[in-house]
C-alpha cells in the first residue's frame, strides 16, 4: 500500500545526506534540502518525495531504505544535472516549517516545490527548474504545474494516474493477506472519500495505526484530486516515466496521465520497480530492493530522466 498516508504523524531523523545543506522559507520555519551540483553546466531539478514519512533520500521509518532519491541525484550529477532533494514541510529537516504535518495540503506542497525550483534554478544558473515527482510526489508536481513560474516542466515517476482512493482500493484487494480486513478497509476508504471520519477504535488491527483521525483528514483532501485532470491543465511540459514491474502503480496509471495531456511523453521501463531498481520479474527481489541502498538505481531510469530534461549525454 502507498505508505505515507498511513504515517504522516511519524517524526524521524533523516540520515545525513551528501551534498550541500540548503533551506528556503516555509510557512512557520525553514524548509530543508540537499543541493548536489552537476558536473558541469546543465539543467536543474527538484526531487519531490512520495507519500508519508519519506525523507529527502527516499527512505522511511516504515522500512524503506532504498535511498532512491540520493542515488538518482548522484547519477544525475554525473550527467551535469544540479538537483535539490527535499524534506516535506513538517518532517525531518523541515520539521519547523509547520506545527503539524497532518495539516499539509497539496497546494502548500506545490508552493514549497516552486520555492525550491527557484533556488535550484538560481544555483544552476538556469532560467527554470524541472520538478521530478515520485509516487505521490507526482501529484505535488502536477499541482505545482498549474503555475508555470520558474518551472521548465514536470517529470512524473511511478506516479498514480487515478485518485488515491482508487489506487488504495486496488492495493488492498491485490494482497491476499488483507482478506480478514478487506471489508472494513474498503468501507473506511468510502467514508474518508465522502469527507467523513471513522473512529479508529472501531477498526481491526492494523488499520487503527494506519489511519488515525488526523491522517484521515489529510486523505480526504488528497482523494479529491485527479492526476489526469491536473495533467490536462498543467502549464508546462509533462513527461511520464513508469517501471513495468512496479507493485504500487502501473502502466495503466502512466497511460491515463499521458492520455490526458496532449504532447505528454510516456516512457515505460521493463524490469523497473517502484523504488526505481532493476529487479526483473522476481517478486521476492522486488520486495527486497525496498530495503537495499546498495542496489544501484536502474540505469534506464537515469537515462529516461536525463533525456526528459534535456541533459547532454557525457
């Protein structure tokens, strides 16, 4: 299941990332990130994290240790791309930006993304920056793309192409282990989608830990957004990149986004999973890769992103 809606309340300390520590102003305090200059003059990008307590490196206290964003930034630097990878408002290095991360909105995240784009572009000596939105970060990138200022375009990587409620229903149904909790889980999603909350005490384990009341309120706001609708009205170019062995989003999601956007570029990558590792068709290897920072990022992902943003091959 997409993780971050399930644990927005968690606080954690991000591992010390490589590169220069940078900040931009947030609503109540600074937003924090890591800038990694490209080897030479090239495009600038902002890497926007996926859902929940996902830090600037792509790791989470929920058990994800793949370091996807750090590896992507390092690979792009070798292609001449300057990157900024960020902690979301209220989390990790950006904990002081808001008092409660559960009060976050997509519009607020989008404002933050545009602030980061301005910094990335300035530091790279570029007129604009690209937003690379991974997983739920793709929704943030699309929201930001409703305003073209300082944005070159958006690259959506492993992004859901349907409203999040639809994606979560599919994920619950796809896992046979969810059979004992499937009915209450689906009813919960229906209630949240309708703008109502459910007392966690009435839910079977582990649903109370996954869906506390404040997280349910956040989910209601996110469920109202349709990525395809946002893509259709984006003010900048849209590129959609999707791994074909992704267990969380799939080619149908990617095609739905690209189909809603005239001239959108669609890239499907065989063997690539949700954390952007090349795992082939082996499900066990796919799952292990979520906890393996030593496994390199798939070269096809780096190549696709570099081509999308116009980086010159070295």
